[in-house]
C-alpha cells in the first residue's frame, strides 16, 4: 500500500491552490519575473537602459507612429550575445524620426520630424554610410505602444526594463532582511535574558528612525546608486522580521516538543534550526511577502526623490518623478503607466501574502 | 408511574461538514433527577449538550434530523432571540475550564450580576444581595471578598463555584454540567460534586452531568447514558449499569481503569472486550514482596538528597524579591528496575522535581546522585551524555511531537545526535523494530504526527524516548491526557517495555489509582515537601498523614 504523503507543507500547498487570487497573483508574478529577466529581448528598444532618445518626438500619446531613419554609428564594437540579452546593446545606431525622404545622387535627403505642424529641418546623409548603399532596411515605420517619454524614449521599453529594479530590489531586500532578521530574532527569542535585551534595544532604535530617513542616510554613506538602495532597504526591513521571529520563538520554545528535544540532548543550533524555525515559518513567509511589496514602494519613493536608481537607469519611481508634472498638462499616461505597474506588482504580493496566511494556517 | 419529561431528545443527528458525529440518539430528562452522560472524547457527549442550548457552531455543523423538546416546545427551530430567553434562564450550563470561562477583566460579582440584569427586573441593590446570597449558597468562603475580586485572585475551585453561582442565578429548570471537575484536583472535585448534589436537592432542578469518568458519575447521577462514537450504547440506573453492564463497551470502560483493590498483570482494553480475550491474572502480594526483595538488594540507581528548587519573583523595583520553594528538602532512593510513583495535587512540585532530575531545570540546592556521580555538578558535555540515560515521556501527546517531522525521522533523530549505530540504514531498521515494539509498524514511518490519534501519538513519544535505550524514564503525567481505554493500553505498554528492556520509571501523576497500579514505591508530595514515602500498597491501605488520607478518600470509588 502506497501511503500518500501529506506533510503540513503539502496540505498548505493544496489549500493555496484553491485560492483563486493567490494562484492568479502567483502567475502574475512569474509573468513579471520573466519579463524582468528577458526585458531586453522583449523590449522594442533594446539599448542599454532603453535609453534611445529622440527629442523631436518627446511625450507622444500611446500608439504614436513615425517613420524612423537609423543611421549606423560606424563603430562596430564586439558585444557578446549574452550581454546583449541581459544588459542591452551598448553602441547603437543614431535614430532620427523623419517626415519624408528621397534619394538623389548617392545622397539621402530627409526632413526631420517636427510636431505641431512645424516644418522640420532638411538634412542629407551620404549613402556610403549604409552597408551596400541600401537604405530600405534602415527606414522603418515605428510604433510606440505606450508613447514616448519626455526625452522621446520608448515608454514601453522603459517600463519593461524598469520592472527589473522593482523586482530585484524586492528579492535582495527581502533576502537581506531575512538573513539578519531570522538570525537576530532567533537568538533573542531563544536565549532571552540579556541577549534579548540588547537585541531588542537595537531593534527599537532602528525602528524609531523613519525608514526613508535611514535609507537616505545609508545611501549617503555608501554613495548613490541602486545597489546601495538594495542594501539600505534590506537593512531597514530586518527589524520587522526579527520582531516577528522573536515573538514566535518565545511561544514556540514553550512547546513540549522543544522541551522533548532538549531532554533528548539535542544542541541549541539543532533545536532552533530543525525544530523551531520550520514551525514558525508561516508568519515569516507572510511578512516577507508584505516586505516585498514595501521594498518596491520604498524604492519607487526613493527614486522619486532622486536618490534611488540614477538616470539613465529605468526605474518606475524615477519615471513617475520625470513625468508627474505632465499629469496636469493633459498627458497623464506618462506617470500613470508606471504607477499602475507599481500598484499591480505590490497588489500581487499582498494577495499572495493573504493567500499564504490562509493556507499556512493549518489548524482549520 | 409515567412522568412527563422536562427535556426530550428525539432521533437527533448532527453532522460536522460531511462527518456525522451524532447518530440518531433519543433520550429523556425528567424533573428532579441527575442524568449522567459518560463517554470518551469524540463520543459526541458535549456536542449533543451544546445542541440543547443552540450553541453549535453555525457554519460548520448542522442538525440533520430530529427534535429537541423543552417542556413540549420544539427548540431546534427557535430563533436566536427566542433562544436567549431560554439560555441562562431556563437551561444553564457549567463549562469544563473555569480558568477561561470567566472574563478576566470583570470582578466575579459583576459577572454574576450581569445575568440577573439580563433576565430579571430586580433593582440594583436587590441584585447585589441576591448575588451575595448565591455566593453563600455555593459555599464560597468569603462572599463579600469574592464579590469584588477578579478571577485571577481566586483559586480554580472557587472559580468553578462562581460559575455554578452564575448558572443557578436564575433558578434554571435544567443545569448542564460539561466535565465541570476535569480540570480540578481530586479533593476539590469531591467538594464540587458534593455541592452540586446538595444544590440539586435544594432546588429540585434537573441536571445533566457529562464526564468521561465512570467512577465519578457513580457518585452523583441517578441515571446514566453511555455514549460511544455518536450512539447511545447503554442507558439505565446507576447501580444496574455498574453491577450488570450489558454492552461490551460499558464493561470495558468500567474495567479499564486500574482497580484500587486488586492489581491485574495486564489491564483489559476495549479491544479485549470486543474480541473477548480478557486475561485476568492478578499479581499477588507474595509475588510482589518477592520481587521487591530482589530489587532493593542492589545499590540504588538514583539518589536524591535534600533537593530544593526556589523560584524568585520580583514584584517591584524596590521591593525585596519574594521566594517560593517549589521543591523543599526532598530525598529518596530509586532502585534499578522499580517504578516510583510520585503523586500530589497540581502545584505540589512533582513536575519540578522531575525536571530537576532530568537537569532541564537546575535544582537550587541538594544533590542528585546517579550511578555514584552527582549530576547537578556536571559539565555541559557530560550532561549531554547523561541525556542518553535519563529520559522523559511527556503529558501531552499533541504538543510533544514536532508537527513538521515524520514520526520515523523523529525517532531516528536522537540516535543520530547521540551517534548510536553506524549508518542511517542500521538506524532505520532499529526504528522499525522500536515501532513494532510500541505496537505500531513500518507503514507509519513516513507519516506525520497529525495523522495519528492521541493514543498512537503517545506511543510515538514513547518510541522516541526508548530509542536511546535509557536506564531511567520520567513519565510526567504521561497518561493523564488520554481516554481511559487508551490509558489502559499505554499503561500495559509501559509495563511491557519495562519487562523487556529493564527500565526504571519515575511515574508522576495526579491520579492515585493509576499511580498505585503502576508503582512499587509511592511518594506523596504536598506543597513541595514529601508527605509520605513507602510501598504503594502500604500507603493506600494504611495512610499515615491527614493529607494522604484526604487524597485517598477523595478518589471516586465507583460502585
């Protein structure tokens, strides 16, 4: 007779599968995760940081179409395919939006695009610049699905590439907060007494400093940049994890199976890692999901303030910052699209957190 | 003479989700009688009484068929509002846990007053005098003081008396007492039973008394219902049930509890009765004497000398810390192969003493000598080695196993930690052997604790304990949380293992009957001190101190 395995973990998983919003959010996150990893493959503008500017077509509506002439830059720097896929192309052609063009005497004559019914400047380029003197491959109709930002960059590409930062800051910050928080929390909760007092003091001090201020202080100390933000956010979030772990351990260590483990002569490390931690993971997982969402929000807040990811790096917070004054100028989509992205990602994490909390409560 | 029933239940079935827990039961309750309902956990005795009060959890449970008539009105279909007039006023209830059924933020007097406000039109001062007289009625020592005390300021027995006062405040027709004494010490239990009986006589109300303890029910009830798995298997007069039980389950229930007079070699279990394979071999006093002579000729395995355990409690910053001696000047000797019974009421320090021997809690003073070395002065690594020799079996089979580790792994882990045997394969074989020893088998190896019943979990706990092949095992209330029939199985198992492996037990329990059955020597503790120490039979037949006499007297004897 084959016995069907049903550990508490599997029971929780079965329960989680029945929760529509949990599963939906889970798929959504996987979807966003794939987009974040393969952003440069999917994005129409695959230059590094999706930074191909066309100033003449800045802040256009979603679905805007224009004829685009790309002029080869001339250098042919060697780039590996992998780096192209994951970090975008470094050297690229110069792209010029044009309204009309003609070819005469080995010279391409074109009129630059100008909006609001103005007449663009006419320019010429020698056909030698193009390989085989063939221009047709280099003039294309280009559509901007989400429109363009205030530097004329493709907003869709920026949003896709920006997903990376939001996603990865969540991972890194939660990872850092888990490592520090679980360690501190378990030590404080398990040993109690003076150890507990010292760690609690540290927790309270860290907690009393406003998160944004602390992150600003850490970014100032470590320098601006997005890695610093990752670390800074992680360092502020361990406090909540530590509190939760400590509280859980204090009640879990009164359980008889912990006394049993002591009586059986197990070492403290074994008791904490094998007997206590697996039993208190449920609230830690739930708080991690919430922290994920919080980290994304803090990062966008920091980018909005200008101390997060630095231009030209694409970040949703920074995109809102660049465009929030367009909201009253009749082009709200420039800020609303990244705003919606932040909202849906945070929401997905929150829903997963809720679903996990219900699923892991195996008492019912 | 045919009396009209005050409460009658007809063909009642209740289900929780898809599980039927009550199957088509019918019974009547007549005026001025005490009806006992007895059964083990899961037999549906509490569920059926909650249904009478309309207190079943709405979402998950459903009355699938049947009616409940109170004074010939059907009450299963009553609205919530109409029910409130019956609940508390006509039908009142006392719960098992007096600690959690009183609101800790209200004084006891206020809580009783509240009921009178709800159901009567008396004025404020009248209500207060009424409450005080109720408190006098339930024989609370200082009614005035209890009136203005908070629940944490009075003892468990007093709390239960307040609960009874609350229940009888509106002079109900029916009082449902759901295990009202299970959480209390035997001596307190005796007083509460006496009180309930005299109150019933005085007010002539009808009482439904629910318990798992047949002996207890024999002391209070007129008529008894025996429930088993949601069915009523037997109903009848107390004397006829006890002296002439018809159903095998009732027989088993009566006999599974260790008798105070004879000492059977193996306690009969329900399976034995159902399959009719009862072995009734007694251990005679001569056999016992002979065995004891053999035991006490050897040097003692463990010697406890003047052990003390003091707890300090600090009440304020500047006040002196108050000390409380949980164990005070306790000495005894334990010989290899014997069972020492340790008995006493809650808070007498018996568990603290057990923990001190196990070195889970250091003793404040005194010596504990195991095989010639004082283990109170051992280093950490030496204590770790000692853990292999001295082991514990816990009270609660539900919380003593880690819910996330399959039971096979849980039994294997201590072997791994103490580096017994050479390979995991060898250890696994050994685990399966141990599982067989405790009456489980190989198929259970990969299951998780929540897939087992209480009795099976206790077996797993025992298996984990004996995995280390200890010499001395402390059984700390190891059977107290189990049903009587399961308790008998576990006691048999413990005795069996003792014979096979030559264990020495310290058997801690508040239940004198069980301790007497198990032990060679008996140690009675009271308020941290040894009250009496002698052969178990000698103490039982011839108690020396008043405390022991009181304790023995308070045990419900049955008929």
